[in-house]
């Protein structure tokens, strides 16, 4: 019985890994669990912004922002956006920045 349970668990984990076969640091922005948990509520599931919510992260303005500017906004907040510096680790913020930049690459 235990062998069957282990095999089932391995199969489920393998299926999950196949569906998410990318490292969060290299994946697209909206698939990042950190984005889904902390950003999608305001910036939308597609990162294109929400009416009466956060602005689109896929925009010329965001594309023109430097890594340091994006890091400051994520870490310190801006306008209605809360601070995430104490909530997210440096690696998580760096991954979001890289993914935002990748999403804006044309």
C-alpha cells in the first residue's frame, strides 16, 4: 500500500513539475507564485493592470524604468502600492524585476 501511495505521490509531483518545468527566476511573470500571491490582485492576472487597481506592468513606462527604480517601487511602495521590502526576499524581488523586464521586451 505504501508503495502505491509513494508511486502516486511521485506521479503527481512529476505531472506538476512537467506543467511548471521552469525555474521561477526564468519563467514568465504571471506564472511566478510570488506574483500570483502578491501582485496579481492589483496588477491583474495578466499583468496588464486593473481598472481602479494597479497599473499595467507591460507598458513603455515600466519598460523604461531601471532595475533600481523597480526595486525601489517594489521594496518601498509607491502611491497606493504597499511596501514589499520586508515581506519579499531580495531574490524574489530580483526575479520579479527580471520577469517584468522580460515581459516588456519587444
